[in-house]
């Protein structure tokens, strides 16, 4: 079982994923929890340079950003995900972001980036060829997501994407059937989850969504 969790910034993936991991622990299944971008090599460079809002104002194009994410994704699948799947056929992988993020973010960032071009990048092809069983999309009002981000002392990464107008467009894009289509076509079950409300309310929704796919 392979589940990818997606959302706009501030929707609560950092809260939801530990809940999922706790539920998996209760049923005694082996689990691999991973995130994009990774924290080493190319992924570390993406976090510290590509998506960082630099004080001097320099920025990277959506084309460069998408290529970097695709390379990081290819490394992640080649070195970690695919070998782990083979070694743990009864295990569960929980992945924080995947190709859907690239399909949602980069065309908004740069009009030169198209869905067709993104799907042609080898790292993205690897994920969709080995498509997850389920895709959880956390849905939340961008204003609430912005409020949550402002109150998080543990997340001060100064990401270029954390702007209200961008997040509003992004929230709509995540629910666009055309953006979800590559996963639909690959047989992935897509579950949209209302991530507003208290932690207890969100936890209940997550547990129900998890039950529906396990």
C-alpha cells in the first residue's frame, strides 16, 4: 500500500501524517514515511536555494524548479521507494507530496510549464508508472492555511510559494479533474479530505479515509 498526501501550504500535512502513522502502528504493518523534497542532496538544495525566498529577490523559473523536483523524485524512487516496496511487500508507504505538487505548483509559477511537459520528465514518469494506491488531498481555505503558517514557530523556511493569491489559485488547481487525471488514469484512488476544524475532527476524517483504502 502506497499513500501520497497532498495539500496547499499550511493545510496540516504535518499533523495528518503522524495520525496516519499512529493508525498504521495499531495494525502492526511496517511503514516507510518519506517526504518531497528530500532532505539530502538535490532535495536539500531545492529547500535551501530553489524554493527559498531570497532577500536579494533572485528567483528560479518554474521550468528549473520542475526539473529539480523531478530529479529529486527520481532519486527518491530509485534509491528508496522501489527497493523498499520490493523488500516489504506487505508494508505501507506514506509519502508527503509527489507529482501532483509539480502539476499544481509549477504551471502557476511559470506559464511556460505545461502538464504535458511535466509528464514527460523522467522522474515524474517513474512515480506515475509506479502510481500510489491512494492520494489524500487535504482541502482547506487558504486564509485559514495562512493563519496556521503564521502561528508555526517550527516552520520558518521562507518559501516563495507561501503567498495568499498563489495559494488561492493552488487550492482550486488541486481539485481540477484535469490535474488529477494522471493519477486517475493510473488507477489511484483519490480522496479529498476537509482539513478544517479541530485536530480531533481532522483525525476522525483521516481515520475514516484510511479505513476506506486499507
